[in-house]
C-alpha cells in the first residue's frame, strides 16, 4: 500500500534551525510543491538555536531538510527526477554539521484520490479566485487509483492539497529499514479504478466553465491538464 508522509512538527522532531539569511522571494514548500523550483528561491545556510539531536528529516522555516540517506533512497527509485538543494547546517556552537543535508522538492504530481471512495470535503477560497477546492485531512479516509499511481514512487497530489508527499510501499519499506524518521504516516488503500476528472473534480470543472481558468494559485498550474 502507498503511504502519505507529512512533516512532524513536534518538540522531539524539530532540532530548531533558523536560516541565517533568506532570499527576498523565498519559496515556502513544506515537504514539496510537486513541480520544479529555481534554486535561487531557497536559503542555503541555517544555524541551530538549541542544542538538540538532528534527524534525517525535519522542518526548516517554511521548508524541510532531508539527509543524504533520504536522498539516496529516493534516487535509488527515481534518479534525477526530484530536486535536492544543498543547505549548510551549523550547530548552536557555530560548528558545521558534517553530514550533507538538502531542501527536498518532489517535482511529480499525480491526481489519484478517488473522491467517491474517500472522505473529501469541498471548500471555497476566501480570496480570489474563489474557486472550489477539495480538502483531505490527515485522519480522513483516502483511497487512491492503482492505475493512476502505477510506476510512481514519490509524488504530490496536484489539485488535492494534502500537505505532504506520497511514496510507494517499496520505497517506504526502505525508509523504515533505514530508520529514517520523523514523519506523520498514513497507509492508503488502492483500488483498480481509473482516475477521471469528471468523476473526481467536477465542481472545479463547473467553476472553470463559468469563470475561466484561475490565473494564480496551485489550481492554475494543474487545471490546464483537464480543461
């Protein structure tokens, strides 16, 4: 079964780094955006604010940090597909952390959530373009199309905003064997049903038919594939 992973924001999982300096247009991506980003959008140096243990995956302000071990596992399955931007880490004493760390950005999006089989709530944005969008919370039932995700090992959800990434069961098993933590984890079911826009995002398609494609926001990038 595939697994949804999101960052763990807890005292034990956050080694408390702040960036030394940030670019003016610093990208905020959490655990990934689902499409390529310019390296110049990211800070490159962070310093620890408290003396704490540093893990393989942890939050940095607005983004994430992943270790060389995490990078090696991802690139074993999908070499050269995703982005890993080097970030220099310094501990509280000012000494450079010897291991390599990166800001990770998954560059693949696959809409695979089967709305009729999952617990999806629909909302409307409170700022322009006021378009409807589907939301799935971490604890909600989420069933994916096995056909849609076939052949993928790391992906984001496109129009379905899930604040994390999806990984294949084999890649997740490797992460567990390597004792890479901390994530919030949710194992997901799949069924052999095709993912079709008219079955899963019809409220969005209806809105676009009346209003046109939104020009800003996440939906503006991904809706072009469906209209």
